[in-house]
């Protein structure tokens, strides 16, 4: 049986733009693949996976499934192993896990003219924060200021920073913002709201804001940020391109046929 079915899973999932992106790409590539969406929570991931038959080619995973997807994968790429998070599963005799969020962040920032950073602030302590940490390390970051509502949750990020050779510390959101940074990466869930007393010091010394959220947009941070703001749609686009490379070539580094045309179609699907 030919594997032609794919989907994005997560909870919530109704807001996802991934079906539009993937459908646009498959049309350009001439692929007769079906891509849908399904609400799956963390507790239901393994049961949902076990229900799939041989018609299924792969899955995109969003919150809160990335850590669980890492656990169920038989093989993982380097970015997945570093972050403990998988956002792409290639199905078959063995389940292969990939993290295309790291490359998606790097590609999105490069596209907006930010090629290198030195000092970065990351807001949040979940799977996407780990991907952001690896991404900024690949962009040359030497120091990262981690902010978390519960700083104890960021302990794995401190270990990851040490492995990456980055000087990092973690403080709560109300820890002030004495140092000026080149880039602030907000990895908070869409719709998160920080109080004005927290946002003001972060924004004043925050450099460029890259907010991975895209629904609703503008985010509460983007609304008050005094400098340049980059939305999460760029990350969504570029991580999806890398996912499609995985689904077609089993390798996120192998470009798609006529990838420029694919990107044009995917941008049109996003309305930008």
C-alpha cells in the first residue's frame, strides 16, 4: 500500500495553518497526498499512533506532543536529540523523528535579515524554547537569558546551554532586564498575556522580537514592542518546508524539486 496520508496533531489544533501550507506544496510537487488535522492530547498520542494503518506516511506534531513524539521515535535526528523534542514523524517499519523547528527558526530569522546574534533572551521553558536555544547557538549566540514563569522548569535548558557552549542563566519573568540583548525569542503559547509591569523592561532592552506565536496576531507582546517584530508565520513556513523534505526525501537537508515555486505557493496560502 502506498503511504499517502499525513496530518498535523496537537491540542488545540483548530487554529493550525499547516493543512493549507502542505496542500499548497503538494500541488506544486504533483503529489497526490492527503494532509489533515486531528486533535490529540499528550495522553492519547500512543493510542492514536497505534490506530494508524499503512496508508499513513507521516505526522506533524505541535503542542503538547513534541516530547511524547521524541519518546516514541525509534530513530531521531541531531536536533531532536539535542532538544528532546520531535515535531515530525516519518512512519514506516521504524518511526523516524525529526525536529525541523530549529532550522525553521534559523531560516525565518535569516530571511528577515538577522544572520548572527551574540546575546539573546528566550521567554518560556518548553520544547520550543529548547529549539530556539539550539537555533540561536547555530547563529553564534554566546549568552542567553532564559525567562520562565517557573524557573525550575528551565533546568534542562541550562544543561543544554552548557552542552552547546553557551553562558546561560534563568530568572522569573519579573527578574528585570538590565542587559540589552540583540534578540528576544518569545516561545509562549498563542494568546498568552504578560502584565505591563513585566513587558516594559523586557521590551525596552529586548532588541528584535521574534514571537513564535501567530494566532492570534498581533500577540500581546508584539502590540507593545517598541522595535522590530517578527511573527511566527516565518517559522511555521520554513519548518514546514523542512517537514516536506522529510516526507519526500527522509532528510530535512535535501531541497525539494523547484523549492522556490513551492515556497511561493506556500506563502500565497498564508496570505503573505
